[in-house]
C-alpha cells in the first residue's frame, strides 16, 4: 500500500488558502489520487464550540482557547486524519496545528512550546503551505465574504501578530506562497510545491 500524504494549508484569515484548497483537491482527484478534504476547526463538538465563540466575538482565556483547539484536533486526527493516512490517502486539511501555534501564540502564549507539543503528539505534515498575505488585503477579502464573520479573530492588530508568528516558523516541510496574487497564480504556485512533494512520498 502506498503511504498516505498529509498536506496542511495555513495562513491568516483572508489569505486565500480555502479558495486554493478547492482547486488543489480537484487537481489531485484529476491526477488519480484518493483525497480526503477536511478542515479545522472541525464540525465536531469542540469545533462547533470554537466557531460559536469566534462568531460571538466573546473570547475566552487563551489557555482555555488553546485547550479547545487541541481537543478538537485530537478528535480530528483520531477520526479522520490517521485512518485516511493509514489507508494511503492524500489528506488536505484547511488549517492544522500551525494555526494553533500562530493564533494562540498571538494571544500571548508561548508559540514555540505549542509547536513542540503539537509535533510530539500529532502527525507531521508531509507538506505545509503558508499562504502569506498582507493583513489589509486579507481583511478586505474577509469583509467581502458572504459567510458569517468571526470577530474574535478578524482584527488587524491581532492578525498582524498572527502573521508575525507564522513568519517566524521554520521547518523543512514548510513552504510559503504569496497569497496577495490572483487565485489562479496562487493555485499554480501551490501545485508547484505539492506535486514534487507528493511524488517523493508516494511515488505518484
């Protein structure tokens, strides 16, 4: 059986990662890969709690917020990510533990400790792409969306801190994409990273 492949898409709100995810999943399906598309926060009980908090704008203590995200991820890994990887599938997750590193780090927690603990507990991505976008551009995109806003996170000073943490993370499985470009260019550059990484791990 071919090994599975874990692709994590990361970035601040409005970075373009969710738009790119649609094109990435379609391209991988077209290439013959079995793809599991997923996201964090999930639609499970912890994920729903996180989304309700984000939409209400009423934040909780950073340590409690971190606990919610970790519990949601534990369920996500156990129920979705590990089984798919064990079955040799390609998992594309819209946010993973680097989001917790960056966002809860921006709340004032030790992002390096969160990163170390995450790497010790959860499967490492074979590739993580950070879609790097200017904060005003990201916020303009967010405000132009039709879906529900998440005022707990969508604030310029906060997202600037998130972007700073993302910028400080360095790992061999991490690459960065200029998210300020048009969607077609962003997708092409993402696939330019994904295809060789996928071939190296799975041979296809």
